[in-house]
C-alpha cells in the first residue's frame, strides 16, 4: 500500500495502526467472565443449563454457581464431596488462571474471586472505551421492535403513561447498547369507540373544535361518560359516531384529525421535557386499511368464526377475542394483529417487545396465540413487559372517572424541588443562572425517571408526593451528585497516566473495583429480564461503595494517588454510562 506524504505520514500511519491493534486487543480480551466460568464448568460436568450468577452478598465472591447442589441431588452424593471434586478440577483449568484468584465452596455454592491484577486492568479498559464501556455485540445482526409509550389521543399525558414511556425507552437503550438493531414504535391510541364518545359530546355541546384544548377534550370525555350512566341510549349515539368515522364520514374525520393534532402538540412537549425520542409514531388509525386483509386471512384459515353477529377467535383456557363487532366496527385486537403483520413485513424483527400495563396481560396472551394460529411466527419471539400501575392510596386511576394526575404538573414540581438540592450543593457554587436552570432540569427530570425505574416493572407504585420527591439515598440525585463529585476531584489535579499501577490495595478500593467489573453483566441482566431496575440497583451499589472509599481515604496527595484518581475517573465514567442507559443525564457539577 502506498502511503502519501513521506516519512512523517508513515510514522503517523504506523502510530494509528498500532493504536488500533492495541484497542482491538483490549476490547477483544473483555470476555465476559461469566461465560468463561460457564465454559470451564461444562468441561468438568455433563450437566446442561449451568447457572452462573453474580451473588448479592460480596462475601460470596464475584461469581457463584449452584452446580454442586444440582449434582449432589442428581448423583446422591455428599454436597461437600461433589464441590471439592469440582473445585479441584477447576483449579487445573488454564483458561481460568489469568482471571480467577480463588475458588471456594460456601453455603452450598461454588464461588469465584477475580484476581486483583485483572480488576486493575479493567480501569484501563474503562479509560480507553469511555462512553462505549460496557457495550457488547450480543445482538449483532438481530432486530428488536419495542412498542412503548402509546398514549391515548384526546387525553392528557398522565403519570399513568410515564411507566410505559421511560421503561420502554430504557429497554430500547439497553438492547441498542448490546448491539441489537432496535426500532421504537409509539402505537398511539387514536382510534376506537372513545372517539365516538368525543364526537357525540362535541355535537351535544355544539363546541368549536378549533377553540378546544386537550384539557377540554378530556373533560368532555368524562362528562359524556357521566351522562351515559344516567342515559344508556347515549352509548348507541357514540357507537354511531365511531361507525361514521370508520366509514370515512367527512365531518367526523375532519373533527377527528383536529383532535389528533391538538393532542400530538401536547405529547411532543412532554417527550421533549423527558428527553424521549421514539423512531416511529403510527397510530391505530394507520392500520385501518390493513385490517381487511387480516380479517380475510382469519376467515379463510377458519381461525375466526361468527358468533351472535360478531366475528371472534376462540382459545383453550381463555375467553374469546372479538375481531369485528356485531355493528361491523373493528376492535383494537384486530388493529394489533394488523400492526404485527406490518412490523413483520417491514422490519422482520427477532423479538417483539410490548411495554404495556399488566392489566393487558390477557389481551397479549390472546394476541400472541392468534399469531401462532395464523402461522406468522417463525424465528420471532414475543414478549409482553407488563408494568404495574400508579395508584392513589384509595385505588386505581381512571380517566373515565376523572381521577388522574397530570404528568406535566408533576415534572414541573420536581424541577422546582430540584432547586433545593442544587442550592445547597458545594459543586454548583459559582454557576450562572442559565447553568442553574439547566442543572435543575436535569436533576428534577432525573429524579422522576429514576423513582419509576428503580421499581421492578411489574410492581404497582402508590402515588405519594413525599415519596416521589425523596431525593436522598437510592435516587437519581444521589447518583448524579456522586458523578459530579468524581468530576470535582479530577478537576483539582493534573491527572497523569502511568503504565504500571501498584496493586497493594485496601478493602474499600477492592470493593469498588469488584463493583466496576460487573457493569456489563448488569446491563445484560437488565436487558434479558426486561428490568431496568437491576441496572438501578447496580449503580446505587457502586455509588455507595465509592462514597465509602471517598469518605475514608485521601485521594489527592494520598497513597497510590494516581491509582485512586484512575479509580475515581472510572467510577464517574460508569455512572455516566449507566445513567445514560436509563435516559438520565449526568451533570459535571451539582
């Protein structure tokens, strides 16, 4: 290959090539330790599905396996004898010697401790990869479609929509970080009988659609439902309006389009505030012309049948699902089938993920079973991540009954509350007003997001103003402040990199190192279990361990200063990467 520019250019090219080779070797050597241990265990046992996990208790090492327990029951031998035999063989495995310092049996488990040298080397990898640290290529060549957020048109963005939006975005980020091609689809609720309700109430009130806000539309929806309880005949009026809409009535469609426009303008404000960007926003109405094909296929394959004037699909152990109502209008079940067909045709994903409330569990069981009946599933996996609900202490929220909380109000209050945190922070002193406003936005929005994400998705959350605004302990502000603290330390000294690092380490330093090495595994675990809260748990634990070290040992001017600075830098980087995956910003000052 001819190099342009003479000797100087040749030197530069050689430098770049050598640096690339070095980067490649460092990144390539980042074999997940869990996989390495699993392979070693498979060499000494024929047992399939060997489980290797990160123990919650640090006294059980960095990784553990219950293989000895399984083999003891299977072979009817002493647990101690089985474990001693396995450990003896594992200690002879050459592939483990570079990484594992100690293997011990404790409380039924075989536990592995990583070498200090390996833990220290990881700091250099963090420093090398920076924002890319923790990224893996597990999903190389695979496609994931995530259905999330999905607010209903003509209803304010309530706190009830928060869970789907930010859990879905976090899952999106996790899978993208693991090398999957991810498609986010916001399946807007812009079609259905509720629009018949709105159209009927607009007619009753003779309202000018051009003068209505989203708050007006929601109030009208509530008012109509109250009237309907007293006058059941109004139900038929609403059905009639929706039938007109499905049939393409010009007046009905014109009003509906304006309702959608009003709603989307409000939704975009919330998405901007939350920092959420979704790839596509196809409403249910988008699939209106795609449903006839699906209905025909269901009939042709004799999957659906006529029952009391309606077209239904029957299942074993589940109630039937309605495809077409007796009045000829479609259901959201039909629209969801058309949506799957569209996604299969356009993206052909390996995994379909639906981040939708757990109250829709039956719907998705019926939906996925119907897809199987149709024969559409080949390589595809379908997963419903059913999140719990925000509830009042006295019960479930309901737009129909007018019992909701406006999300925008909560976000505004959280930002105001964040000013108290920023106002007393040492690292925020000297900031300009515009910087303070930006900081309070990051802290306030981060606090709300993290409060939600730290809960296991399936769990319900009782709406409590005091608990939502607890900004100490396991919270985003605590993690953000720890990140700002690491940045503050590094700003006070000129950091010099050294080739070798003294590895005479104290317990607090080792504790932080052992936490850092588990970052990639925490991402994989959170993604595979569709549980961003696992990443929250990891980040909180890391921050706690670093702050314990920080409070106990002198960094600048202390022993092993350069190592401690690199340790500090690594903690800041990992906190930043982890918070970013959760959709939370990491301010340099706080």
